[in-house]
């Protein structure tokens, strides 16, 4: 029996150490670079120009309407 116990002890010892693993994880800092976006500025400028010239566009439509009305009355 003592040999059987030794065999079981050695088998248990080898099984316990064979099932262990060690993992090393190195986390390096992440570099975040700036992102330049110009579309916001362009949209703002385009909207501001549309607002600025909207009154001129409305007057132009009124003039075209008046020309159409006056032109159809003359014929």
C-alpha cells in the first residue's frame, strides 16, 4: 500500500502543478490624437449666408411675381 499512496500522491502533485497557468498582461497607454473637423464651420457659415441673403431672395421672388402678373395683364 505505501507504493500506491506514493503513486497517488505523485499523480495528484503533478496534476495540480500541470493545471496552473500564469498570464502577464501589459496595458500600454493609448495615445489619443486630436481630430480636426471643419464641416461644422462650413455649415454655420452657409446657414449664416442663407439667413443674410434670404430677404434678397424673397424680394427677387416678389419682383418675378410682379413681372409675371404685369406681363399677363398686358397681353
